[in-house]
C-alpha cells in the first residue's frame, strides 16, 4: 500500500473515532440526566417534573461536553 493511502486511511479512522466519541458523550449525558430525573420522580412520587428537568440538564451537559471536546480538538 502506498504511503499517501496509508496516511489517508489513518486520518479517516481518527476522524471517525473523534466523531463517535463526541456522539457517545452527548447521548450518555442525556441518558444519565433522564435516568436521574426518573429516579427522583419515583422517589418523590411525582409524574413528569423531575424527568423533564433531568432531560433538560442532560441536554445542557451533553452540548457542553460537545463544545469542550470541539475546542480541545481544534487546538
């Protein structure tokens, strides 16, 4: 295999890894926020109050992680 082909494949796989890591960080933050809201709803006996709050907090935390990872990759 030629050197330029090897270099291209290495860059392609590295970019795929970075994209999947960012996506996983976003999805996990949202899931954890929703799960904590669900647990608080069960504990306090409410219907959807803490689920919505947990979901919103998870979305905020997920996008914050995406922003910070983007800044780190930019450097």
